[in-house]
């Protein structure tokens, strides 16, 4: 029997939400093989998930770490951020890497810096919580992001807008139900696109790219 589709409307566009994974809230079913690489100069829909789907971002101080990193890389012209949402256990972005950050990719710098800050903050505020991020690896003791973030290139306006709507619908679907209206969710670019309110200075307009 075919799975019944669920629809929602964001702005003037109607989108299908049948690909959401109910076991982890509003996240896409992950394909068997994930593409994590990003070519410089191309726009991607990108997802980074907290290790073991833990709700790290239920605490706003960790959200601020993510925003700080995006702000720094944007100000340094390393990336362009077109849209985002930060949900308790994952982050979705539509962004473009413009150049390397030193010898590493900009997305690699983002993951590395935020993980370092998470570790430092948890060790200071709640050392016992670090145990939930322990791993057995030769090069590190803790892992805060799941490996191989999902990167999907956005080559057409149709796919780009579908991902944009998907990002903004995240707080209102699945298990979260964080708000009733996407524009009411603080850590999202929805208000920028739906109401023209630029709460985050690093945001650029995806509509100008197609």
C-alpha cells in the first residue's frame, strides 16, 4: 500500500512532507550512500546531525556557537549562507563554499570549530554529559557531529525552492511541533523569506541566484 502523503503550505508554495522520517522528527530519510563533498562555488542543501541524534541544541548556548561560526565564515567571505534552520538535534543549511579556510574546507572548519566549542562548554558546565559523546578513535575521544553530513547540489530553481520550503517547515512537522508558524521559530531564515525581516546579517537571498 502506498504511503499517504502529507502536505503543508509555506508562503505561496505547497510542498509534500511524505519523505520525513518520523523516528527522528522532521528529517529526510537518508539515502544508502550519502554525498558529503561540496564543490567550491556551487550551492548545496546540507545537513549536519548531532551524534546519536542527541538534543544538543535544546540549549540555546550551543545554537549560538553554530551562528557564530556561520557569521565568522560569512564575514571572511569563505561561505555564503542563503537559508538555515537549527533544530534540537540537527542543522540544515543552504549555502555555498567560496574558498578553502586555510588548508581545510569551509564546511570542515565549521564542523571542527563548533565541535571544539561544544566540548569546551560541556566540560565546563556539565562534564558528565561528555560521556554520551565518547567514541573509540585514534585521533579523538569525542564526536559531536555524525560523520558524513548530507550535501545535495541545487542546480535548478525548482529543487532550490523545494529545499528552502523544507528547511522552513522543519519546526512545525514531525515530532518537534516547536511553533505553529515557521516565521515564529527564532533560529531559522523563514522570516527573511516570508516577511522580509533580516534577523541574521549573514543571510543572502537565494532568489537572486536563479
